[in-house]
C-alpha cells in the first residue's frame, strides 16, 4: 500500500490498510513491512471507523536510504490485538514542506479459537 505524507509535521489523511469486515476472527498485528526514504517522518496505526480511529501505535519512519529507498520488516515487541472485522488504517507525516510517500504492509495473524 502506498501512503502519501502530510507536511511540516501535519498528518496526512487516514488510509485503509485492512478494510472493515475483511478479517473475520480477532487478529494480532505483529509488525510492518516498510519501504521508506531518508526523510524523517512518523506513522500512526489506528483502528476503528473513519473519523473515529483509535491509535494503536506511533512509529518513526526514517532510515538511511539510497536511491531505491530503504526496506525493513519491523516486528513489534508486543502484538496489537484488534477485534474481528475492524478497519485498520494509517497516516503519515514528515518534517519537510514537500510531501513524500512510503509503501507499507501490515503483518498480522488471526487469533485461532480452540
């Protein structure tokens, strides 16, 4: 998923990463796969309906990137539990006056009953 930033530390809009209703059981977000750039930025992951997102995590998004960017997988120290059917979205900001974009995937596992 490609996400456009806000600028001057103002958040860009929320972008759906996991649409509402797409994962039926409860699930755990265990990390992210991030393709970023060398501009200091921040990411917020949230869950909930549009306009009512509850922040799950606040993450830095910069790395020492070359011409093709910087790819990394970040596993969270504790999984983030999300209720079945929930929408997960993220937003992104940078400290510059020019917007940039990142590519991101959420790593999750379903909670199995039994």
